[in-house]
């Protein structure tokens, strides 16, 4: 089984061909192809972590769609002073499907 550890959206993700990964929003539109930098490559029993060898490895993924993450409620409250602040946040995400590891 071939899989790679890639850097995507500020985090490291373990991906194989056909996997769907959700990362922070990328500037590419739906249907576009993006390349992700590989940090580690495992090909069966052979593990590659050498930077020079990994520079030749390309992990390609196709952008499936842009989406938003779950709603996060941010509440600030101080007792006895009437201070209340309510804020919400939804992270902008991109769903990727890994198409190749070469």
C-alpha cells in the first residue's frame, strides 16, 4: 500500500490514492488540480523521508468543492457587570480527492 504524509492547509495529513481530505480553504476552484508537498512517503516496506528524494515526489489532488466547517459559538461573560459578548465562526474549508502519488 502506498501512502504519503503531506502538508495541507497548515496541518499534516496521511493520504492514499482515492482518499478525500478536508483542508483549510485553497484558492483553487472546483475541478482544479493542486499539488501537495510530501513530507514522508511509504511504499510497502520502503519508507522515504529524505528531502532530496521527496522533492521528486508529487501528490496531486482534485478540488471537489468548497465548504464551511461546523458553527463555533464564542461567548464572553463577566459576572455582576452586565458584560456579555456573543460571536460565531465557521471555518472556510476545501474538500480534496487525492488522484495520484508519483
